[in-house]
C-alpha cells in the first residue's frame, strides 16, 4: 500500500467525521422523541337563568297555573347544551390574517328527519362543509349571515356540488327555506384550539402552545363569556364557565 496516498492525518479526519456523524444521529434521535411543549385546557360550562324569575315551578305561581300560560314553553337552563369553548383570535402559526385560506378539512352536516345534524358545528376558517340530504323530501339549505352567504337550491340526496367552504370567521346561521324548524349554526373560528362540550358540559382542548390567551365560552342563545388563561408548557389549566344573561347594555 502506498502510504503517500493515505497519509496519517487522513485517518484523523475520518475519525473526527465519524464522531460528528454519530453525535448528529444521537441528537436527531432525542430531538425527534422529545415531547412537544404544549398544555391542555380543561373545564366545564353550564347555563343559569336570572335569579328571582317566576318560572312556574312553584304551586303559588298562579299565572302559570292558568289556562292562558300553563303550556307556554319555558327555558330549562340546566338542560342547555351545545356549548363551544375556544381560544379567541389567531394562535401561533395561525397569526396571519384569515383571508384567502386554503381548505384545511371537510366536515358534514346532514339533513335527517327535517333537522340539521349536528345542530352546532365549530370549524376552523378554510373548512369545507358538505350538506347531504338523507330525507325523501326536498330541502333548500341557505344562509344570509355576514360571515357567509349561500343558497344550495332545492335538492335530494347527496349531489357532489352541495358543499360550502367557510373562509371568514364568525357565526353562520343556516336554514331550510321550506321547513320552519330547520336551523343550525356553523361557528367559524380562527384557530384549531376549540372543543364542544360533552353531555355533562365538560370539555378538553389539547396540544395548546404555552402562552397567555383569551378563552371564550359560547352558546347560541346566551351572551358569550371569556377568561384570560395562562397555558403551561405541559400539564393542565382549568377554566369553568357559567353562562347567563350578563355583560349586555342595560336599558
């Protein structure tokens, strides 16, 4: 072997290169397996009526015992559901203005039994919603809300063109032009950190980047409420809400 072609310092170069390569592999392994810095928001939401209201639950409530008011429907706040809890505004990589957003996912609100199912659907800006008609009768899905206006026309079945992309944040009330009680709400939000409550009013929002945020609780019939929260780098932060008629101008 010709030693001039392989001088001794070349072996040192090879050894140093090999050591650096091994260190890089080890660092890459641990970096890929480190947990992401993110916290979890948990809590519950409930509704409450105003104190002192004559709700007809007492035998002494003579007016509600009369034929005139006996069958007047009353709000049952303890049974209210369909709460949505979400971080307000853009978050992290979503801090850019919510315009010209590419569709990020597809959801579905079905028409069944002359009702929209689900009744409330929170989505992120850019989401496309399909509107299949599972009934044997015609429906006409439309909205005149500022956040999104559309008219899908009369149809049965599941035509491929009956889909709407929601590219602006806000509340979108959707109706059927034929059936009086057909109504649902698409709540279009600016970031993916939101959750609907379960049957017990509990919610959980996972993988939230650490930081200080405004957390809002929403229900279609009540004023929203918000809290400022600090999400830790890991672990949980709890925020409970009671929604009622408050924070409105008094007359």
